[in-house]
C-alpha cells in the first residue's frame, strides 16, 4: 500500500492528521501541501475537496480508502490486518 496526504498550511485539522500519519502508518507515501507547485494539479487529479484528505492505494495503484479523520483511518487499517 501507499498513501497521499493532502494538507494546507491554514487547516486547523491538518497538523493532527500529519502527526497521525507520521506515527501510525507503517507504509510509504507522500504528503502534499498547498505550498507545493503541483498541489492544484494533484488536487484535481485525485478529486480532493477537503483538507486534510488521506488517500490509500493498494499495491496495484487502485484507491482503496479516502478519509478526513484519524479515526476513519484507524478503523480502516484495523480491518486490513
């Protein structure tokens, strides 16, 4: 699996999600915030409409999860083991 985490520098929930991802997710991914040059291109490509948004992909590159809250991610990951 791999992930993409979309955040913004002004989002009040984003720091907590960044910390959760850094401490609780054991697979590789990428964090993209609104200061990245290609941020809006990736937002459009992945149909992201809120921050934070965490998208998890399976090994084939198919999206298998999308969420905005740490508890949603915990619940999903608990079901994967």
